C-alpha cells in the first residue's frame, strides 16, 4: 500500500469508525465530527446564503408554508444547480462511505436541500423520510440522509429532533400518540455530519435563540430502484449537466439506463438451471 493510500485509509478509519457504524445500526443515527474543516464550513455557509438569494431571484421561494409555520425557516432547493461547492459535497468520499454503509455500493442521489432555522422558527411535521417515498412496511433501510452541519447545532437554535430507535418502526401504527414527548435533539459542531437512517422519525427543531442561525444541508440518497424526489434532468441546467462526470450522471439518473441491479441473476437459462448450479 502506498503512503497516500495508507493516509487515506487511516483518515477514513478515524472519521467513520466501527463505533459510528454500530451506533447507526442500533439507534438509527450517528454524529461524525470534523468531516470538513472550519474554513470549508464557513465558505459553504456563505455560499448557501448566496444560493438562497439566487433561488429567490429565480422565482423559487425559500419559504414553504406546507412545511413550516412561518418564514423563519429558509429552505433552499436544487443546491446542485446553484453552486459547485454543493456538487462537491454530495460526492464527498467520506460522505459516500457513510451512504454505502447503509445502502451498499448501488444508490441514487434523491435530493439535496438546505434548511436554515432562524430565530423564531418552529417545528414541521413529525415524519420519516422513507415513509414519504416508500409505502409501508418499512423493514429495510432504503434511504439515508447525510446532514452537513454548517453551524453549531444545539437544542436552543433548532437542532433536528428525533426519536431514538424509531427506525425500527415498520408502519404508521407503530408511531405512538405521545411521540412528540419522545423527541430528542441532535447536537453537533459545525463541520460535522449527522448520518440518519431514512426510517428514523424526526422533525425540525424550534429556534428559541435571539441571534443564532442553525444551517443544515440535507443530502438524501436512496436505493437505486426508488424514483428520486426530484427530476434532475428538469432542475439541472444543460451547462451543469454537461459538467458532470459519468459517476455523478449515474447517481443522478441522467443517462438512459434506469432501475437495474447487479444483484439480479442474469445468467443464460441453461447456466441458471444446469445440474446443481442453483443448489445451495
């Protein structure tokens, strides 16, 4: 192994450890600190605010009444169109390692959005992301969120609220009537990533501070047989699409091939049923 490969291996082992993987499997989430440094985090935050302005100028509102009780939540959609930094973060190698830990090597980029909770913001509906895109029962993790923390995240400034272990709920009847009393906040430093199983039930937190923003990016990835939440061919300009490499085009479903799996047994019939070929 070369020195550079050894350094990369050590970095991955330090960032996304077996302990993180175990916590993610057991609790449905984990916090991975220091995925990007302070300078990179501050740059991403500044460019997020610029993206919010660009979104408004394009006629895409940053306030969604269907999601948020008031305009103190600033939501930015189509991040991959608005700035190169978001196209870099969505394919960050450490983040993709976390995605593959949940979904395996075959996945799609389903969405990439932001939510800036300003003072006065309140909670949206309790939900799991997988319940929005997949009918019950939810027995396997078919989606995952990689949440980039661009500011410190605290209970006071609107930390995402979640129910520990709720990724094991398989239908809506498993959601108890007092689920709102079971919520706990994620806490993380700027530059961290929160990995969240798509089945984990959660909501946005209320920002009760006077002067703190809480800025999060939500990279949402799904199993390759699920239709993405957005049509990337419709929301990405020709210029941006032309700049993407084959791997990104595949993850975004921009090319002709769709809904295939390497797990399928596509051997010729005579090979599939040759004597003893399909015996355990």
